[in-house]
């Protein structure tokens, strides 16, 4: 009887139990034999799981070309641009900065190294603004890390 089933559901699920009308409808469908025990297929494209192989492939593409777009990556791999964006932001922990993919958070050593490199480049620029790259690379290039 629907009232007995509803009472058991209320006791078990509390406020998360379905309404009495829903339980009554389910019971009527079950009696008619129209109550499948499996999930019906849903329309639309199935979601692709985020698997390590895809994550690694995206990471390799970004390392090859830091200016590659999420749209280009999606086209190369045959997955949605939204999934590529999710993988880049959540799994690889990167973001787009000035048309280039970079890590969201740098550790203390990386921040220190970038600051030192930036200060060295600025100093070379202040010495000779017209020809600072040749001065920086010529005399002190072995100690300077330039990432373009």
C-alpha cells in the first residue's frame, strides 16, 4: 500500500523523502510493469572523463607553445573547449596571463628567482635602454635567466 511505503520512506529518509504523490505514482507504474530498474539513456554527447593521458597531452601542448589557445587544444584533442579550460585551471593549476599560460601560484623560490631576474633586466635597461639585451646577454648572460 502506498501509505505504508511512504511511512517507511519518511522514517528512513526524513525530510529528503519524496512526496506521497510521487510514491503513489511510482507504485502505480510498478504495478503496470512500467518501472525500469535501470537508468534510461539520456540524449546528448556523453561527458569525457578527465583522464591523466588527456591532462598530460594538454600539458605537453602548453609546454611546446605557451601561447596556444584552449580552442586550438580542444580541436587537436577532439574534446570540448570547456573541458580543456577546466583541465588547465583545475588540474594543471594554470591561467592565461598576457596571452601565455603560466602557473597560478609560484612557490617562494620561484618568486625570488623571478624577482632577481627582473631586477637584473631592469638594471641592464637603465644602463643602456637602446641596447640592453646585448649588454645583459653578452657580459652577464650566464647568470641571467630570461623567459620570453
